[in-house]
C-alpha cells in the first residue's frame, strides 16, 4: 500500500474514532475556535465561507450557526456524510462537496476559506500542495481571505520525541505514536498504532507529513498569488513566537 493510500485509510474510522477517542483533539473545543476564527478574520455578516478539508464539520456547523453560508469540502465521503447528518440534526443548512482538495471547484467563490488542524497541506508533495492552493485561490473571490492552522516546525524541533504513548483511563485502549523526523526535508514519518485490548484488535498506519516553516508557507502561498500575510500562534491572534505550538497564517487574494 502506498503512503497516500495509508493516509486515506487513516482518514476513515481510525482518525474519527481511535485517534479522537484518545484525546488527540476534542470536538468540544471547536465552537469556541470557530468564534475566535470569525473574529480574527473580521468576517462580515452572511459571508460565504469554505471549510477546506473540514471533516465532519466541527467548525463548519458553528460557522453556519453564526449566520454564514458555508461549504465544507473533504475527500472523505464518510466524514462529509456525518457532517450532513449533524447539520440536519441541528437544523442548519451546510453545503458539502466530496472532493480531493486539488480539485476544489472554482464555482465556490468564497469570501473566506479556512484549513484547520493540519489538513491536507504537507500530506502528499509540495507540487501537490501548490496544485491544491491554485485551486483554492481560484475558488476565492478577489479580496477573499484564507486562514491555515497547522503544526509549528519550531515547536516540533524543540520538543521532538520519537515515541508517545496514550492510554485510556481504564487501560483497555492504547494509542502509540512513533515518529522519525528527517531534518533534511522537514518531514515526519509517523506510525500510529491503536490497540483495543477489550476487543483484542490492533491497527496501525504509517505515512509522512511535511512540516512547513512559516517562511516556507509564505513563499509557497505567495507563489500562487496570495499576499498581505499575518502570522499568529493561535486563533486569538497572539503573536507568533518560538514557543508557539501552532502556526496560524492569514493571507489575502488581491
Ligand atoms: C486532521 S483532519 C482535520 C479536519 C478538520 N479541519 C478539523 O479540524 O476537524 C484532516 C482532514 O483533511 C482531509 N483531507 C486530507 N487530505 C485531503 C485531500 N487531499 N483532499 C481533501 N481532503 C483531505 C481528511 O479527510 C480529514 O478530514
């Protein structure tokens, strides 16, 4: 199986259930994050927002609830269907597109786009990221803003660990992350192993992630036409420093 296939498999039940169940991220934090993002971007009322690689809509649904027209794009049909179900249950209208982000339809013409929690960019190759970013650029209106939230290369360098072990409180479930960092390419090769002792199962996935420095992101985004860059360490707009755990970059299509 290729790394790309492994990554696609990872974004099935593994990421949704095993990874999430071990507290790597928390769906409950998302509405607050969505509120902070709207404020940081100074989003005008009734805007068109694209949640680019938005999974099951943990940010997209709060954006709709805040009065915006939202399109969620993700290549995982499973997550997009869940987003549709949850939007319907919560009585809100969410537009959805199942698509690879390299084929983002130009017709979207969003005022704002967000790409949250290290989603898509860095997963395949720099050339693929550029193709995806050109598609995104074309799917934004002139003057539209784009926010990306991803890992901080500086934080990873300073806190680098080769393995990490998470265990559920009752000790029946374990998630092990083994990482090998290639300093010549700024790429992490991660292996995720999830064990459920109660059911007697073990599942593992291995794939690379290229981690961009802020300068590299700005160079890449600038090469497709984005400008007016602003760099933060979180969604409240805190200054980016060497201690920042996340890279939050905002830019505009002229
Ligand atoms: C780490 S998750 C983050 C999801 C969401 N932004 C959030 O914060 O909940 C990455 C998401 O990107 C999607 N994804 C990864 N590669 C993609 C691609 N090439 N095209 C479209 N979606 C992709 C995955 O299916 C997954 O839902």
